[in-house]
C-alpha cells in the first residue's frame, strides 16, 4: 500500500517492490523476437507488399483510378486481333506496357486489391524490402509479379460451401471428355468383336 501523504513509508519498501518486479519478470517467458535473427510469425493476411498477377490484368485502370494516393502507374496500348470467324469484326484488346506501384506513397489501404474485378492484385505478407534510395521503392511489373510467389494460398473452402463456378465448369468439361473417350473405346471394342465374328 502506498504511504499516506505526509507519513513516511517503511524504509527500503520501494527497493523491495522493485526487486519483486524484477524477479517476477525474470521468471516469465520472453515475448520479444530478436529480429532479424528470429523472423516474426505473421498472420497470412498481413499487408506487407502488393503482388501483381499480370496474366489476369485486363488494364481496366480501376485500381489506378481508385487509389487515394495516385501511386499506381499503368501504361498500355491497344492491339487488334483478326476476327474469330470469317466475316466477323476485328477484336481490340489492351496490352500492358507498364504497371508500377510506388510504395513510398502507398498507405496500404488495400482499395486497389478490393476493386480489381479480375483478381490480379494480392496481398503478400513479405515486408523486407526497405531501400536506401526512395526511388527504389517504386516496384515495376516484374518485381510485382515476383511477389506473387510469396502470396499465401487461399484458405480452404467451408465443406458445406457451394463449388466455385470455375471448378464446376472444369469438372463438367472433364467428365464430358471422359464419357466421350469411354464411349469411343466401347464403340471400338464392339467393332473389333464384330470383325472377329465375321472372320
Ligand atoms: S494499397 Fe491503397 S494506397 Fe496502396 S496502391 Fe493500393 S489503393 Fe493505392
Ligand atoms: S483493376 Fe485489376 S485488372 Fe484493372 S488494371 Fe488494376 S490490376 Fe489490372
């Protein structure tokens, strides 16, 4: 108990309290990680750096338009492809020339990742990309693509969840191809039997 105002406390009680605190702390397990010798165990959804899955990007510019810091730089050009069928129209598509993010401006809000309609941007928990020159904090598309290797796999679906549309379509196509192959094999087998019977 703290001494009452104006009444002197027991001599040496402060020292005893201090030593008691020291002893209590000494016997507790330490929680301080000695970074960089010991790397922290980060949760998989940590916001470390943004990775670009370039193959999914359609250059729609939504991420660059929505970024509150204007720190996403995209350049592209249009290309025309021949029509898919004779008499059809030529198709045009955007081709990505540059995709860069300036991490010296980025505030890690995640808006770009949220708004991307084509799943081309992802969070990676990787955080060790400090630079001595601020210009090196602008990561160009190759570097952003390399960060994809550090993006953790998505968590498994709930067992009761509906099958994702892409997987359902791929499974149906595979089942259809397997059924067609099986029918062709049976057809060939019955023709071979008939040939043997005729001979
Ligand atoms: S996380 Fe936010 S600030 Fe950073 S690039 Fe994306 S939208 Fe811009
Ligand atoms: S929003 Fe997605 S698809 Fe559109 S430009 Fe950005 S990364 Fe590419």
